[in-house]
C-alpha cells in the first residue's frame, strides 16, 4: 500500500507541475476493471484493478501550419492483489498528436516501471526483478457523431529490452533476455462536456529466452485488462 501511495503522489505532483505552467487543455480520470495475468506455466489468475490516468496539452495543434499538438501524461495501475499474481505499474510519457479531419495520429516516448509479483512455486519463493521499459506507442483516434463527441482509439507498440532492478531477492539470478513482446489497446469513449466516459481493453505479452535467467519460463507474462471509467475535461 505504501508503494501505491508513493506512485499516486508522483502522478499528482506531475500534473500539479505541468498544468499551472501551461494552462492548456487536459483530462484526468479513474478506471475500474479486471486484470487476468498468467506467468509461465502457472494458472491464470484474475483480480480487480484500479487505474488513474491523465494528459495535458502543452502546445495546441495548428491545422493551418500543420503543427502537431504536444502532450504529456501518465498513468498508475493498482491491482487488488500484487504479492503473488499481479503487477503494479506506473508510466509517464510525452509525444505529438497530428490531427487530420476526424482522425488524430499520435506517437509517444514513454517510460514505464513495473513491479512484478513474487510467485510461490513448489513451496519456494521466486522473486522477479523490477522491470523498467522504454516504449514508443503509436495511436490512431477517430471522432464521430454530433459535435464529434464519440471516439474510438487504437494504440500499440512492440516491447524493447527492459532494464532490470533488484527486488530484494536473497538469491540473485542472471537477468532474463527478452525474445519478443508487445501491447495493444482499444478504447471507446464519449465526451459529455466537462466530463467523459470510456471503456478499454488491453492485451500484453512478454516472452523471454529459456535460459538460467528465466527458469521454467516464469518471466513469460500474458496479461489481459478490461476497464471502464469516467474523468474530467479541464
């Protein structure tokens, strides 16, 4: 719980620092849903999850000159159980948004930190490293309907080699080597003016080489997340 509070404070401080400085348009919202995670050959386990996310526009787009919007944002994810089966994580990103009629195309540079859970296998604790990722997600958003209030959005990216951090294990294993990984996310939403509602589905997959750094494939991770939430436009 202490770690979760720390991450939430980081997200809040980020927005408190950015919003007064630039005073542009932004969003902040809360999502609630269910995550299903599977590590290696262990059984899939589901749990409730709460997320907080937000975004601010540092520089608005200019259709006449073709200038994109410059945005910054972050998110925090807290599962109801994070000791054995599910991961806590937070991320910060900055990127560009290119509007074209009803479409918006985006690219971000994103830093994500994931606290992988400790599993109990054959009555022994398997303590995974913390994982830090640099991601370059691409997104496509389409707005439609009266006032262009409704939207659908697709986002995804391949995963690059993580940077590993110690998680306090007494026995230190070699670092796992990423074979391949990706995430994809789909979102539908509707803006009501001062607030909005949305629903999202995300699938994520990590596959690591079968070597001494990944015994029994216990770092291999498949995650599915479905959420619904509301937020404020400001």
